[in-house]
C-alpha cells in the first residue's frame, strides 16, 4: 500500500476551507464538478474521499455510495461528518491501485484533488473506466499543471520537502487529453484567480473574467 501521506495533515486539513482564498476556490471547484458529474444511476464510488468535503454532497444526492481513501485519519473525519448529517456510506480504506479488481460496477465514479497523489494515474483511471456500466461517467478534479496554482504548490514543496505537495504530480489539460482512459472526454476549467488573492470577493470577480491559465481542471470520461 502507498504510504498514507495525508494521515499527518488530517487534523488541519479542513482549515483551508475557512480561509478567504480557500472558500472562493472551494466554491468555484464545487460548482464545476457538481455540474459536470452526471452518473447514469445511483451506484457511485468516490475515490480519495478525504475528510468528506464531497462525500456529504454525494450522500445528500441520494447515491448508494462507496467511499475509498488510503488514509485512515482522513476517512475518520469523513465518517464523523456523515454521522453528524446522517446517511449510509460503504467505507473502504484502501489504496485505489490495489483494489481495482475488487470494485464491481458503478454508474459514476467521482474524485476531487486525489489523482495528483495516485501513481500511474492514467493506468488506474483506465481500470476505473472499465468499472463503469454503459452510460456511466468517471470524473476527476485536479490542480492544473503549468498554472499559477501549480507554481504555488511547487514552491510550497520546495520550501517544505515533507509537504504532501512534494508528492503531487500536476497535470496540464494537454497531458489529460493524451491519456488513454476510454469513452468521450469532456474538460472543464476554473480557478482563474491566483493563490495570493486578498479576499474571496476579489477572487470571485477575477473568476468571472476567466483570464489567464486556469488553476483547476475537471475531466470527465463518459462510457457511451
Ligand atoms: C487532497 S485530499 C482531497 C480530499 C477530498 N477529495 C477533498 O476534495 O477535500 C486527497 C485524498 O486522496 C487520498 N488518496 C491519495 N492517494 C490515494 C490512493 N492511492 N488511494 C486512495 N486514496 C488516496 C488521500 O489520502 C487524501 O485523503
């Protein structure tokens, strides 16, 4: 199993969502991913559920949900979040690369900001695509390579080699278009403001202009 590098950051992970820039980033990423995710039925898997930021939404949507994460500490936070709001989830603490032959079939597979940390992401995604029923979709959201946000995270990693970002691989839209995953690919972009923005209001004003390189990519493969 890959080392669960997020175990040691789980305690403080959600504090990002309380910052001005974190709130704005979450808002624009959430709108894009939630709009694009259109599973063909109720059986859904979330890969890299983390502290449950999106798990709660997937439960609210009424999906029969399997949530996978390699980090026990992150998943414990997700479990506490779902226990507080109510809802059924099949929790599966595992490295996704190691359970690809045990997954079964899904109408939708959803993953936000996790594939940056999954080695051999193209191969793993192709195997996940095989787990979709016809009409199903596989959606990932990732920090965009070659953007102000990848520059920022690379600097974080340079200054602090123990940071989780030192383990991240950041992909460009061109990289993702080259991947052989399967089906029809749709791409969406957001995060058109820089990490150094001062307020959420300023961030959202910049987001409306959609200028420069996007910091976040949502990719969806649909099995036709
Ligand atoms: C940056 S967090 C994102 C969590 C959540 N999706 C969110 O948007 O807040 C990445 C999560 O992916 C998980 N992860 C990374 N590699 C994984 C793997 N190979 N298998 C399963 N989970 C993995 C980490 O443990 C972590 O909880």
